[in-house]
C-alpha cells in the first residue's frame, strides 16, 4: 500500500507533469502547421539573391502560461513538503500556514534562517537534509537548478515569461544558383531565432527543396535557465522533485524504524542545467 506521506506534494508534481504533457502536445501540433517559410529575396542595392528562412507564425500564445503553470506547481511541491513536516512535528495551524521551503542566496543565510522559521521544529534530521543534501542556496555548493526554479516561479508571478521559439535544424533543404553553387541539407546544430539567410549569390537562385524545419522552445535571455530548452529542463526538475519528496519521506520513516537519518537515494543529485 503506498504511503500517504506527502500525498499533496506528489499531486503537485503530477499536475506539473500534466502541464508539461500539454506543452509537448501544443508544440507538436504547431510543428504540423505551415509555421516556417523559405523564400528567395533579391537585394536591389547589392544585386545579390538570398535564400531567407523566417517564422511565418508566432508561437501559440498559450505557451508562456503553460510554462508558468508547470513551474509554479513544481515550486509549490516544496512548500507543501514544508507544511507537512511542520504539521507532523506538532506545529500549530498558524505555524503550518506560515511554513515555506527555505531559499537563501547564501548558505550562511540559510543556516541563520532555520531557528527563525517554523520549519525548525521539524527536527535536526530535516534541517540537515535541507542544508546538506538539497542545498537551496545560490553561492558555492548550492543547488543552482533548484534555485533557478525558485527564481522562475517568482518571475512568473510578476511578469509573463517570454520563451524563445528557435529553429534547431533544417532537414532535406536544397538550394543552388545557376552554377550549382549552393547549400544542401540537412543543416543541424543551430539555434536560429527570426530571420535566417541560408545562402546568397550574385546569380539567380533556385530552391529545389524547401526542407522541413525542426524547432524547440527555450527560456529567454536574462531569465532563469537562460537559453536552456524548456521541456527537457522541466522534465528534469519534475524527476528531481519526486526524488526530493522521497528523501523527506525516507527521513521521517527512518525515525520510526530507529535507524537515524537515511542516506540520499540513488539519483538524488540536482538536475543539471
């Protein structure tokens, strides 16, 4: 029979996964549209012809909201864990309501914050788990991906996220001029946002195959996870937070078994960026 510990926290991870699945479906449907165009343009000033690729459609307007919803549910998982460990250790309704998962820029600030917050009553083993294994701080030794999730959730509360839609490859593309100089795909390992000059020539260019673009969405410049692909990043965070919830559960169960603090499980390291 599955444990009832941290049921609400696990439901938040499940809900985040539903948002991630929705995002995958939205992007898959968008890929099936005529969202990209490749055309020949003539530059009257230079006399050169250019093969230009560009987005013919903007990304679906629901994408930023779905990303924000996924990030919020993942972050809320941690606060629900904090609520539960405080409640299970005799915290009052007021203390449970005030409990939040602690994030600080510096580890020493995190250490100082514990005696001042309600999560301190959860016990030394919970404190050590947070300080030494989860490490929700930003300076040396901190869990930077988890802290970036914290920043992302704060950002989404104050302004809309602005992800970037980029072409990452162009398959089966072929264009050449009358002297058979040109470009033939696949063109891979690129990240092109907006207008893209694929080939230019002084001579007339013919597009023999317009190709099929591959696209992905990335976190925007200046945002947490800058230029990291959105869906793989959210999936790694989801998997990691499931591990974090399991670590809290094992720590509490270890008390009843009289074994002390449970070592971190396999795969408990934070997700890479």
